[in-house]
């Protein structure tokens, strides 16, 4: 007798000719362990609301010769005998379409050539889930309203396997419950026109490239709950276009090989980018670095904020250099700021320039024979001291003004650079 809460089918593979209907109902006559070495060419998972002729005996399945379609149906007529969970393990499907089901369903280490999910209804008051663990999917297409929890390879203590997906395409879909894509290697991906009503979690997944282009697009998407990209890896540039992040999100410990684009995003709450590694920093725009910097400032992480501030300014420099003669004054100020302190990020560079200002002042005043005697050191520190009076400059107001303006600017850069790692 089968446990009333769980139905288990192992090693399924149906090679059949005609219409094969495997109707799963949890009753005393159903002996799951006898379904061995069956291979589905086409399978449709649906909630049984129509009258179909069930196959009650295992012998009928083993002796049929069917090559067209296979249907997997779930008996929803007898509530008392209804299964709470169905597990399909080590099975192969040439084509698998999922429409609706009245219970939780898990596919464990299955090989699926084509998986189509047009919509998933849930006509009961219970919130069931759909879960694919491990295995291989050649092509996965998802669209429509998904009313149940939808997991691909949800990671927990019982599942640490990796799922391989050659192509993943999600279009015009609405996930009403939590969505999880864990520990998957996806060769080609496109996610477009999608609403995630609750949490969307892509933990430990690796995305090789986009489906239509090399760049990986998340386009026209609303993340209404958490958007979690922890420990993910993107081998091509990750582009969020017309994307709204309504909830809290994070990219902690993610790795982006070819950069990130957040220019067309609407960020309504904080995103934590701590530990994110952008390997090719030249392909990410100034605006994207500015957004990341502002997110760290909201989290009071000044160290990381200054790191991305420097990257933002580096991209700004490239933009100015393209038209430096048209914006020469802005370019000149920007260049001086870069040379003097690397945009207030290096405290060592201002110290070198302060020393150089002192040497130049000595030169202008005729102290050309600077040595390391007591008098030589006094001359050096005399013109490093911003409080030196006019007599120290041989009554030369021009030399004193140039010295003090330069020192004031450089001391400011030095203090700012020191505070970048210590301010609260």
C-alpha cells in the first residue's frame, strides 16, 4: 500500500505507439515500484478534470506499442485518495508539457529534451510546488501564469546536485509564488516580460551567454519581492533593461566576467553588492558604477562606496577624453584631480606632491643647493608648513600665494583620502 502523502515513480521510460495515458491516483491498486524502464516520447502533466480511460494494470503499459503521445494525469476526483506529492526519478522525456497539477511534484535526475510550461493552475486552496532537481534539460520554455511555487534544482541538505540547461527561455510569464533557479549551468538564457510577484532566487547558477545575443538580458521585468543573485556567475555582460526592483536585493559574491548594465533600472529599495566581482571593469558604464556607489552609501559602507566612486570617475575620464577640446576646462580640472590624488582615493600621492611643492618653492626663492643638513631639512619643512609667514618667502607675495594655494589643495586631498576608509 502506498503512503497517502507520497507517490514515487522510478526509472520511467515509455517507448510506445499511440496514446498512452498513465493516470496516477493514490489507491491500493497503484504499485509505483513496478514502473521500470519506461520511456516517454511526449508527456503532458495536467490536473484530471475530464473523463479518461485509466490504465490500472502495469501489464497494460508494458505490452502497449505506442509512438505518438503520452499523458500523465492526476486523479483529482477522490479527495481521500489524492496524493500530496509525486516524485518522478531517473526518467527520460523527449517532450514534457506541464499545465496543471493538484499536488506537489518533483522530477529528480531526469533527462528532458524539451520542457514546455505554458501555465500552471492550482485549483485547490493548498500552495503546491513544482521542482526539478538535478538532471538535464536541453530546452526549457516557460510562459503564462504560474500559480504554484516553481523551483528548478532547489538547494537544501538533500539536494546539492547541479542541473544542466542548454537553453532557458522565459517570456510573458507571471510567477505568483516563489521562483528558484539554484545551482544551474545555463548555456543560453533569455528572460523577458516577466513579473515575479514574490521572491526570485538565482543562487549559485551560472549563465554562459544570452539566447539572441552574447549579452545576457533580463528585460522588462518586475521584481516585486526579493531578487537574489548570490554566488551567481555571468560569463557575458549582464544587462538589466526596463527592470524594476521593488524589494530588497543582493548580488553578494557574484562574479561578472564582462560587466554589468543598470542604466535602465528602477531601484526602489537597497541592493547589496558586497563581494561582487566585476572582472572586466572597462565595459561597465559610469552610470552603473554611480548606482552601485549610491547603494553602498545607503548601507553606510563607505569603503566599498569609494571603491566604486573611483571606478565611476575612471569611466568619466574616458568620456571626457573623447571630446576633451570641446570641454577643456572640465577636462583640465578632472585631470588635475586625478593626478594629484587619484580622485581623493590615494593619500600617498598628495604627500609626494606636497614634497614637490616645497622643492619648487625653494628653487623659486634661490635655495638651489638643497642638502640633507639641518639647514636643508629646515628649508624643506619651512615650505611644507602652510602657516609660514611672508618673511619666509623673502617678501614675495606671488611665491607665498602659489605655495599656500597648492598646499591647501593638496592637504585637503590628503585628508579626504585618509577619511575615505575611516569616516562613519
